[in-house]
């Protein structure tokens, strides 16, 4: 990682992009981020894909990492429920996260706290391609 004293971004390697650096804007902690949502069809497609990823990751985690499987189990239905929010039982989701936190995080509300108090400032990353010396 490289961070200058007055840098507005950090350059680093994203593990999934094999050697392709990206830039990440580091926003001041008090800067409000606006939200922009895609059309409904696009949003549903991404939520459905995210749920499938969570389910696949959970099945793999059951074999190797029961703690991660428990966390994935607590959130795997969230994408589906966001797509039909009138059916969402927020207390159930928060309760599953709190159960996980009590069991594995000594009660530290790493995840349920986000639902209760909102996300930390600067939680969103703004990605843009960085220029590589070879022009790629």
C-alpha cells in the first residue's frame, strides 16, 4: 500500500484482480455518501447473484470453517428479503447476527451494530482503474 500525507486515495492490489491495481478514495469520516440504486431489474439480478454466492460459500464453509458458515447462515437470506422488503423480518436477521456475535465475537456487535446504528462513515469505496506502466 502507498499513502501520501495529503493523499486522497490509496493504491493497492485487489486479490481478485491478479496484479491489476485499483485506486480507492479515502473519504473524511464526516463526509456523507449519497446512495444511487439501479433500476429494479438490475438490482434484483445482483441481489439474486449475491444470495447464490452466499449460499455456495456457506456450503463450502461448513466443511472447513463452522464459524464462517454460521455467519453466512445468518445473512444468506438478506438479498432475497431486500428484494421483497414487506416480507423482511428485521428482528430475525438482527437476532441471528446477535447469536453469532455472542458465540464467536464475545458479544461485540460488529454486524448487528451496523443495522442498529448505521454504517461507519466512509464504508463505501469508490473504485476507478489505475494506470499501469504497461498501459493495461
